[in-house]
């Protein structure tokens, strides 16, 4: 299943609609990393709201994706982690250490706005 990636100003928004296979996650990673350069995106939001489970491969792939986009000059924020998913991740020792997260898309956009303002010296 292909994940839609929308361009919103200088940001890319990937909205995951349902559970993804490992192959789907790899395709998403590759597509986002490529589009960061193509669109000169300053930020990426990955919306995982519909997911009620995230396995170790999904967490690792999202973490890697965020590190890859950062190396390309774009900040990534993961939004919409459900309470049950957060609980399970902590219980299983799965972390997104060093990766920004936000409650929802609105907070994710606000976070990226504040980060890009800081980067450009605006208050």
C-alpha cells in the first residue's frame, strides 16, 4: 500500500492510512528521503494515528527515516502515536530516542514552524 505524501509549504506530510508491511515501510522511507531533496523540504511529518500496533521493524524504520532526513537538512516529527502503542513500545523497550514526536498534526506543524523559525533566526 502506497502512503500518500502531501506537500504543504516547505513541509512534507506522510499520512499512514493503515498497517504497513515491511516492504511498504521501506518504500515510504525511500520516497520521503528522495522527496526531501526534490522539494527542498524543511520538515517532514509522519502521521501514524490509525496504527494500533508498531513492531520493532516499524519503529526502527521510522527512526532511521528521521535520521536520514535530518542528514538531508530536514527535521522530522512523528505524530499521532496512540496511547496503547506508546505503552507497548515502552514495555518492549522500543524507543524513538532523538526523534521528535507530537500529539497530532496541528502540534506537529507548530513544532516544525518553531524549529524552522529558530533555524532562520526569527522569533
